[in-house]
C-alpha cells in the first residue's frame, strides 16, 4: 500500500481506477461544515506524542542518513508541531478567529474560508516536508491531495496514516498518490478536481505544473531558492557558524549557503579566508559525518572539481578539498551567484559592496537567506541592499536554517495562501 484514498491505505493502481469516485467524494465533502481547527490541532499534537522515535530513526538510517542528522531533524519536526506552537502559528499567520464572521463596514461581514481542494506536489529534498504541507492544508480546513515525491522513503505516508488513525474524522480530508510526475494523464485528471496546487521543487517542476494547469486553478509556488553568506571581514566565530550551516544540512535546504562573498580586493586575503573556512569545516566533520551520496551526486561533484583544477592552471580559480572528510572550498576570483554541487562543497568569492546589488538583482525571485557577518554599523546599509535585491531573510552565521513558529516562508505567510476571504451583506 503506497497511497491513501479518503484516509484509507490503498495501492496506486486502485487509486487511479477510482478517480471518478474521488470526484464524487469531493462533491459531497466540500459541502460539509468546515473542518474544526481544534480537531486538527489536537490530532497533530497527539501525533507527535506517539511517534516512535527509535522506529523513525531506523527507517531514516536505512535510506542513508547519518544518525546525528536524523535526531536533529526529528527534534525540530516534533517541536514545531506541539499544541502551543500550532496555536502560535495559527494566530500569527491568520489572526484571531479567522473563520468567524467579522463585520467590516455597515452590513458587510467577512471571514476566511478554505480554498477547497489543494493538490500538494511534494519535494524530496526535506524529509516529511510533503506531510507538513498537508498539515498546513488541514489547519486551513482544506481537502488535501498529496502527490508523493520520489526518494522520500515513505515518511510522509506513514505520518498521515498515523494521523487518521489518531483522528478518523480527518479521513475525508486526506488523499495521497504515489504517482510519477511523468504520468501526465493521471496528473491532469487530478488537476481538474482541485482548486489550487501547492508546488514544492525546482523551476522545472513548477514550469511543468504551469503547463498542465488551466488559468482558473491557482498555483502556489514554493520553488527553488538560493541562499548565501556575506562577510565584511574575517570573524572566526562566524566562520565556525558558517561551517556548521554547511555540514549540518549538507546544503540541501533552501536556507543553506551555496556561496560565500567576502569583501576584499586582495587575492591573498581571499585565499586565507577560504583556508580558514576549510579548517572550520574539517573540525566539524568528525562530529557531523557526511551522509551517503548517490553515484549521480558524486559524479557532479567530481566533474565540478575537475573543471576547477583546469581553471586553476590559468589562475582563475582554486580548489581546497579533502576527499577523506568529503568537503571542498571552491574559490572563484570573479563574484557571481551560482549553485554549488551541494553536499559540503561551497563557493568562496571576493566582492566590493558597490557590485552587490546588481549581482543579486540578476537572481531576483531565487533569493532567500543571507548568513551575514558584519559590524553593527554596516547592518542597516547591507540590509537595505539585500531586501531591495529580493532577499527575504538575514540571519547570523550558524543559524541560517533555524526558524520560528509562524515564520513567513519565502517572504509569505504560508497559511494565508491556503485561504480566501469571503463576504456577504446582511440586512
């Protein structure tokens, strides 16, 4: 059983054969009373209390993740779904009593309402993210259809099955289908049934969904983002923090740094900066061993390194690498915001402040987090440049991937994208 149909486990083939029944269910369930938030919050809070940590650790270990990363991931996941944190999230993102009628002027009253049916296109770069997207859909009263991502190991499926076991009243609101993105026939059939599509993933994934979706259906894009770090001078504590941002995420999160910009016009200072960062990463690798890498991933890393070695002969780049500890610092003497091959391979580049805005602005729409190391006197000037260029978050080095309850995602409150405002005039 690799899918869920109205809260019940089912095979992919059986789900596809029942798409007409899926449509009929929606026609009935959409006319029921809106799902009570308290039911959802209580179910999620109870879910995190009964999660078998050891079983989850073993399952994630089997798919190649190191135990230190698994434990940190589980702790963050559980702490974000406690009853207290969920109330904070709801209040911060939607306000107080968002689904109750509120008189706004004269005889006009408004309230928030669910979009209806949301199809979630999951991404595999963060385990459990797909399930979390569905939980946000439930908190806003929507019926949710999740298309599972590849390479997730069944984590989201298990989370959602456990949730409906705890609270059977959630069954009409949860559907999951483990279908390939290449099966456009089935995906188009499902798109016809929904009111909105929440897409997590690359630009290519977002583009593919856009091409299949009619203009009457909203697309909620949680697409590819890039993050970087920016240093005005060499602060060893911040370099240690940056190294931690790199190794504790393997740079797989949108908030993980892929490039580091250092304010200097001196090549020797840049190389010294890169060497110090390399030492910081090396010191952390024993505490945070690297996760397993697929052949494709390792091939991309090797190919990138070989290209750098050739350009090193022309004095255009420099590679500082450690094959045993499995990391590299890749120095480019020309500043540009480019993706790294991830998995502890970080670009380091020089920059002058008057170059910064134009360099970043060319990447507008893809910018997310800056790990900033600067003096207090520089904070306001740099913040103005970053925000004007399209950056959403500025964080200290070492905390680039930390978040808080109700934090905007890519500059937007996520729950607000899953609701609409309805109004009526009363006599």
